[in-house]
C-alpha cells in the first residue's frame, strides 16, 4: 500500500481527510489552534513543511472536479505561531497528481482516472517546463499538446 501525501522537497501535501496520518499530532493541533481564530477560513488540503514545521491550510474548491485543481486562499501558520492569510495569486497556482494526496478509496473523484492523467503528460513536459507548470496560465498554454 502506498503512502498518502505528495512529497515535494521538504513538503508534504495531503487532503484534510488524511492529515492526521501524515502530520505529527502535536504540530497539527498547534496549527489548528491558530486556524480556529480565523472562523471564516475553511480548507481542503494541508501542506506541511517537515524542515520548518510550517503548516499551510489550503482551500481549493475545485479539488474534486478539476484534473489540476486551482489553489485559492491559504492560511499559513509558522512554527513560531505567526499566521496570515495568503490570497489567491493573480496567476493561480495549480496542483498536479492529486491522486497522491488521497488514498485509493477516496470517493471525491476517480483516483484511477487521476493516475492515468498523470501518466498521460508527466514524461512529455521538459525539465524547463517543470519549473513553470504549477501556474495556470503556463499549464493552459502547454496542456493542449497531449489532450
């Protein structure tokens, strides 16, 4: 059985349903204390930086229905307790390989179809393009090549 969570550098991205399986309870509980002060903020996914222990609660209302979900607002809680809301970027960030964020039995989207989507394009993106594909405008400009 594969581990849940997408690993990028020192960070792990995971859907909130599985956050407690990836993020140490003490770190997650401390970050949620600050999140609870911002009662208007809801989130779908969590990013944990294992190096700094910063937690970012991320809202993506498109997570379940777009192949590459758009990142909306985020709520960053640093290990020192400082926190702030990060608004959506002018050129929104997007996530790839969303199946990694969930377990195979996740019911919000077709996990197997998402895995196939990743296989479709992952070897068709150049090294230079990989640095830019996390932004919607760039992704929209290149994804037509294999769709």
